[in-house]
């Protein structure tokens, strides 16, 4: 899908250190990969926003090799656990990471090097992979959970096509990376733009760094995407006063943007002839399910818009009956060709076929207005989003219980702020430090509180509502 | 409290780090000083000295020492 209609001599990517790669070179890299590694192999790709990382991804997809995309900075123990569970035949790692991995695993050997990345062969035997399985992504990358989403070739292609259509992407676009490549939203930006032969501006630098903005201006970036936290940072950076003539489009997903911030950015976009799109998606739907057309951004602020081309939404009540009236909250259900195959929790699951049949019950609670625009109002499942990362509360609890055996704990909270209740007052600091280190998320997102006892029902299940009440009563 | 003491305390509190380590501290030099940490740092500095930093100053404030120079532009002597 990346080497058909694209102009061979056009740049597929430019990196912030000045290196670049054309579509032709990307294709050549894929061809040299094909001789080195058998089809239907499983590869762990340790991603960053660099040409080497990109070359791996496009080559694997082109050669029917299945990568699991992981953050290059993933905690070592969590990575080791994933390797143990899935037993990949190969790892695709940056040259900086290579030395560490070879030291820990002298049995791995190098087979191929390209663009400062290396292919390491492990000693694991291959196992069967479902024929349409293209790609694996984590559901909650930061807790190192082995629960993965299985995406097919059709999923990736159909979602890229839909995104190209509603964002009106052309080969003249130059999106700059603001999100990791292993994160479904960041990857969807790469997929949809490569599909049209555009040029990706790759950088590991963040919005708060001068180098990012220098690169942005020098290479004349035309668009970027961001999670709610990105937009909060931009506001603090006095983004509304910045002069960015090349910028045409801004997209937002990865959690619900506050209606106030949505309105401010929509207003800014309208006044400066730019487009601002609020969107909704999940890894389980490849990436995107909805978008709010930019022309409606101000009029319908707070809304996540309508289904993407080829997709369809419905709302169901507690009895799973469809809600047809407007303004009534129900669980959001999505139907479309981008609904992924299902989950994997162990190696054998990679041989499984399509378990979802194109229908995804999202776990998000939503309502629809009389014009057919959807609004997210809450969440059914026990997870929160911290700076755009989905963090499962039960998995975090399990992780803490394993690390701190002599204490009880419970996790709750809202987006960007997790509350961790523990029964051992002396462990507050160390728990905070541990969870921040393991997840790679800044410690200020975790609020660790002491509680004498975790309220539970007779079956031993934590009563989260009671927990909040107990704590609030203590504060009052 | 002097301006230097206030400035120092902002860093030690926001990044939960000892004063002795501040001298050579830079952006991404420690885990706590990532983009999230940077946002907290900027907002604490702005609140404490009652100023509004410009975009260029926010992104250039990448070391403990550099911040002192930047604050001079806002008539804060450290």
C-alpha cells in the first residue's frame, strides 16, 4: 500500500537531523529485507520517530511480516515479559538499543542493518499466524500488558483510505510527528500520508523544545495531531500568537478535549484560515471512527462528530436495544471495515481469525443530537487516559500488588490524574516512584493516598464508589 | 525569601530533586523534566514572579542556569 501510486522520487520522510528517504529508497529497503526474513515471521519493532523505525514498519507490512510495535523506551522488564509471552523470531531495534539487548541476550545475532536500525534474530521457533494478520499493537502500552490488538491488512488500508478522504490529504502534505509511531493515532497519521505519497517530518523532539519548532518552520510542516494534553501545552505555549504560515490542519484524538479548549482552537482555526478536526478512535478500530468536519468545529464544539466514510455508529441501552431518540445516552457501537480482528493475550491467539466481524462495542457512553452528531459522555470500562495513553486501572492494581505484596491497593481517577489508594502509609513515595518509572508517565499524574482499609464486597471485589465516598468523607 | 531561593525552590519542588543537582540540570536530563514537568515548571515560575513568559522563552528555558538569564528580561534579578 505504500509503493503503488506514490512518486518514486518524492521524499517519504525527512528527519530532524537532516536525513531523508525517498519512496524509491523505502521500496529498496523493503526488497533487501525480503531476502533476510521469511514471510509470516513475528517481529518486535522498538519504535521511535526516525527513518530506521519507519523503514522497518513499511518493509514488514510490504513483505507480510507481522510486527508488534512497541515504544523504544519501554521498561526493560516489561519488554522481557512480552518477549517471553510471544517469542518473536526477530527484533528491529535502533543501534543505541542494540548493544544492551545483545549483552542481555548473547544468543541473538544481527542479520541486517539499515538506517541506524538492526534486525536481531532470536532463537525462538516460528508459530502460526493468521493469514490476514498484518500488525499488532498494545492496548495499554505503558503497563506492559500482553493484551494486544490484532489488525488486518484490510483494516489498515480501509482506515487509511477513509482518513485520506475526510481530511482531504494530498501528496503535498507535510505532517510533523508529535506522537509516537507505536501509538495507534500516531501510526494512522503515518499510514494515511504515506498512502497518498506525502512527506512525513520525523522528530523525537517535543512541543516544549526549541528544536521541534525550528524543524517545523524550516521544513514547513502543514499539519500535526495531538491528544488533549498536547492542546493544553499549545495553549500554555501561547500558540495562538505564534506565526506558522505553513500550518493548514490540526487534528485531535486520544481522549476528550474539554469543550472550552475545543472552542478556543476552533475559533483560532476559523480566524486564521486553518482547519481543526476533533476525532474519536480506538486501537480496536485500527485508529479512527469519527471526525467532526472542520466547518462544524465551532458550531458543534464538544462533539466528536460523525462516523468516518464507510463506518456507522449506533447507540444501545442496557438491554442492548438500539436507541433511536436523540439526546439519550447509551453505549456507542461502531460498525465498519476498520474494526480489528480481536485481541491476543498469548502466542497461540495470533493464529485466530476474525472474532469481531466488523462490529465494535466501544465501552464508551455517548449521545447523539438531533442533527446526528455524537458526544462522548463517559466510559464503561475501568481505564483512564493519561496524556493520551490508555492506562487500565485493574492492570495497574495488579502491577502494584505484585511489586508490593504486603499492602493492599486500589486505583481509580479521571483522565490525566490517577488516584492510587494504599493501606501502607510509609509506601506513598515509593509507590508513586515505582508506577511512574514502570509506565514512563510523569509522576505528577499519580496521586497516592493512604486509606486504612480498602472497602470490598463479600466476594472480595473492591467497591470503587464506596472508596471515593470514604475518601471524600475523610477530607470533608 | 530572595529571588534565588524562590527560583531554586520551584525546581526542587516541581522535579522532586535535591538542590545540589540543580547546577547542571537540563531538559530531559532527568525523567521528571519531560514536557509534563516543563509545563508545571513554567506555570510555577509564572505564578511565583507574576509574569507571562513568551513562547521563545518557554522553549529556551532548558537548563537551570538558562532560566536565570531569561528571567532577567522580565526584570527579575536572580
